[in-house]
C-alpha cells in the first residue's frame, strides 16, 4: 500500500525522490526488490515483495536473498540466481507457498544490474503473480486435451476452423476426406464443399447456425460424399471460431436408395413390381394422351411353370424366371416398361405403337424368343408363354383396366391351347371375375369343410381280393354339385389353399378307415394323394404322425400317393421325408407312373412300395401294341425293383386279363368299382 503520510509532507529533493520511487513501487501489482553485491543483500523491496516473503519493507533491508526468502525457496532458485550473476537475464515460473500456506504461481524475472563493463553491481527481482492466468490456461489446456481425446475417439469427422480457415481436425476427418491434416491446415473449408452446396455452408457459418444440415463434399480421389454437418461456435472463444462435426451419409443414402428400390422392384428379377408398374402407368398414359398415341399392355403368363418348379425345384424355377425376364426385355424397346407381377406373370407396356399389328408383332417376337431351350441346372427345358394384349385407349383409359383386360385376354390364350397370344375382346373379362369368385367359394368351402371323400377299391389280380382303398376328394360346390379334384386341386395350390384341404383329406381318410376297421371291415390300407406342394411342407411327417395318433389308425394302414415330380428334385430332403414316413410305418406309392419327365434311376434311391401305372397306358390295351409294351416294361421293372405294380383305370375284362397275364399285382378301375362315397363303400364292403 502506498504510504500516504510520506505523501503529505514536503520532503527534501533526495528524500522526495525516494518517496516517489516507493510510491510507484508499492502501487504496481508486481513484486520488486533489488539486491546488491557483494553478498546479494536487499537494498530495496516494495511492500508486496516484503510481505510476500513475510517481512516488512524495513525488516527485509540488509537481508541476503537466502535470508529474505527462506532456505527452501533459496534451494529452488539458487541455479537461477547463479545464472543471473553470470550477467544473464533469467525468467522462470515456480510455485511458492505463502507463509499462510497458500500456493501461488509466480513468474520471476532476475535482471542483472551492470554498473560498468564487466562490472556487476547487483540484481533486480521482478515477480508477477500469475496464479489466475496459469489456472485459466491450465483449464483451457485440460479442456483442449479432453476435446482432442473426444475428437479422436469418435467416428465422426471433426474440423475446427476460424473464419472458414481450417486450424485443426481429427483422424476421422482424414478418413472421410482422404486428406491428411497437414494437407488441409490453412485451407478454406468451403473449398472442400461442392460448389452447389457452398452458399448453404457459407450461410450457416456466417449466421452461426447450429442445427444440422446436409452438404456434399469432395474426397481427395474426386468422388463426392454426402455428409450431415453440425457447426458449433466455440464457447469462450472468438465468435468466428467454429467446430464442425461431419457425419458420412453414404451408408444411410445407400440404405435409403436400396429401400426405395426394394419397395418398387421384384427382388428376384429386379424388374419393377406391380406397385411400381401402376405408378408408371399414370405417367405413360398421360404421355400417350398428350401425343394422342397408342400403348399396348402385354400380359405374359408362363405355361406349366408350376410343373417345372415342382419337378426341378425352386432354384431352377428362379433361374427360369430371370432368364424369361431377360428375354422379354430383349424383345422390347428401352422406353417400354417390363414388370413382374409375381409368380410366373410378367407385363410389358409398349409405350409407342401405332396399330394393333405393332403389338401383335412384339408379342410374336416374344413367343419366338421363348421357344429356344432354357438351360436350368444343366438340363435343357422348353417352355411357352400365353400372352394377352390390351390397347390404350381402345380397351381402357387406366392402367388398372388395361391390366384386367390383358389378363382376361391371357386366360383366353391359355384356353386356346397355350403358347399363343390373344387380343382383348369385350366379354373376355368375365373369366377374371370367375377366378375371383371361384377363390372366394373355395375359401368358404374350406371354412365349412364342404368336401367329401370317395373311396375306390384296389383288388389283387390273382384272386380279386380287396387289397386297399384310394381316397379321392370332391368339393360339394354350392352351384355345381360335386366337383372333381382335377378342377380345384391345382387351383387351390395356385391360391395357396391346398394345405387345409390336404389336412382335412388326411384326417377324414384315416378316421373313416379306422371306423370301418372298428366294425371288423377293411383291414387293408387307405391311399391318400399328396400333391408336390403338400409334400414339401416341412412338418409333413409330424402331421401324418399326429393324424394317425388322433384317429387311432395303425400306420401300416396308411399309404401316401406321390407323383413322380416330387421324387425328381431335392434328393436330400425328399429322401429324408420318405425315410421318416417309412420309419413311421406308412407306405409310399408313386402315382400316375410313366407320365413324369423323370429318369427311372430315382426309383432305386427311394423307399417306395408301389408303382401305379398311369391310366393313359392302360386305357388302350390290349389293342395298342406300344401301350402293351410300355405296361409290360413297367411291370417288369417294378418286379426287378421289388415294387408292387398297380394298374389304374382298368375298365374292361380284356385289360384285366392282360394285366393278370403280365403279372401285374393289383388293379383299380371302374371294372372293379367306381369311387364310392362312404355309405356306398360300406355297402360294397359288406357285400
Ligand atoms: P389319381 O390319384 O390318379 O386318381 C385316379 C383318378 O382316376 C380318379 O379321378 C378316379 O376317379 C379316376 N379313375 C379311377 N378309375 C377309373 C377308370 O376306370 N376310368 C377312368 N376314366 N377314370 C378312373 P379323380 O377322383 O377325378 O381324381 C383325379 C386326381 O386328383 C387324382 O388322380 C389325384 O391325383 C388327384 N386327387 C384326388 N384326391 C386328391 C386329394 O385328396 N389330394 C390331392 N392332392 N390330390 C387328389
Ligand atoms: Mg392317386
Ligand atoms: Mg393316378
């Protein structure tokens, strides 16, 4: 504190000089002292210095440095003092514990007092208390350290800039941009942003906005990357010091694009799906309208695709669909649209045709293109499509109507022998409605269990004794009476309705036979037909076991009839299922034998009990020599493989006699009995 009493007097000149010096010295915030040689004794100290070392300005005078600051402090500063005594200005920072125990950080300047050449008279000491500044800087250092750790720990690219000039960045920034930190330091962040996005980024930076925004940046290799940027103005810094976090949006964008693509395309062929097609229709028809032009819609449905799928497996089916898609695309222009509606149905929209003949030409080209064999799993397959054609604006003004018309025309093509094309004509679309109606009725029939089983006996040719029954399903149609399986089984399969029907048949057949057996009748097996689709159900064996358990029928009294197509693909799973059925004790027959595409080698692989010779071979015997030869061969082969042979569709005594002579084991057909309902079968049994 300045000495105010001194100030009040009017001292002599030298005293006045001293007083002024003291006033100044005591007024500055620094601590100051002067020590002279020899001995480095204190000649002057301001109040601050004296008090800092626990003295008064008077009591410190004459003390050596060592005495003035104490032993501990002396040991700490002795080397500095020595350097100063060499004539060097010394500056250092150290901690000093005050007499009251408080620790301060001080910056010490030791300034040698040179009185003449090579003559050292003493040393000035100037001490500034920098505790507050040191603490503040330390805090900043620590927070920067922390900040750097965060910055390196994250995957987000972080860049620091001042007025747009890059002053720092993390490792992720390098990963994102391809540039190393030294390469970008001092450059403008805006130079990395693609020109069209620069105004946005500038605006965000200028106005200090802190909400996220999207920009595109250029990678070192030249590609552009979409990023989300969030800029923050750094707290306690100058307002133009910003930290920007960049999040790479590539993965998100890709996912979004993929999602959008999946939503609009068929995953197998990558063609537009129905939804996408309907959207495109709006556009295409509007364009055609403006041009006053014409469009054609080709509805393409593959013939017998199901058979191929069933016999060769889904993998081959998928391959075929992709190949078909490619061939359709080759037949139309780039501006035309090809879509897959699902299953084996494709649509081609010809966007610019003049006459119906143009559409017919393209359809014929398509039919021709499909004629070449498809190679599926190294197996050549031939296939044909049925094509229905509708015209805009002739047949309808919306995509929906045009599609329905083309669909109806396609049905017409199927009915006209398949493998051809038909134009829509008024009256055709009744067929499409019929299908919907039929599906609705079938669903209702399933819910109401409106089915019955008819039973057809199988007898031993040698002695005419009953050897088994085959259960054949019929639909009790509300309008048409009893409808045979050929009319609805395939349809049920195509509409995904076969499973509940098959389950009902299996249960009913087992239940009925068990009921007869409980009356002491029909101690013979019951054959139940399973379509390929049903056979592929994963839980088939479990289901059969559950049915047997539920009805109490012994497994040896159940026989499963399969068609050849089941046995031709997926050797592993088929074999497993068959083995499991055998293990249950259930018999297996091959139905309609001779009609499949198959090689006969599979017969050896599978645990089969019976071959049922298809009715078409039996029908024309004994008159047709070829058929007699075929039937003979099948019976021979069956015997050599130790399989029982059953002739289907035996209608005449002559056929019966021939089969007996050829050594066929069993016969089934109208000659023995037509399929009978349960009551009639019971009477037949009792007879
Ligand atoms: P399938 O298994 O070959 O059955 C024999 C078919 O030939 C039966 O026709 C039967 O009525 C008929 N049939 C029997 N003997 C003679 C004859 O002497 N002359 C003539 N012309 N026909 C005869 P249906 O009942 O119309 O069954 C047709 C096909 O439907 C069956 O052929 C079978 O593949 C399938 N099917 C029948 N019931 C079921 C079933 O419950 N589930 C499945 N998935 N398919 C079934
Ligand atoms: Mg059968
Ligand atoms: Mg058959």
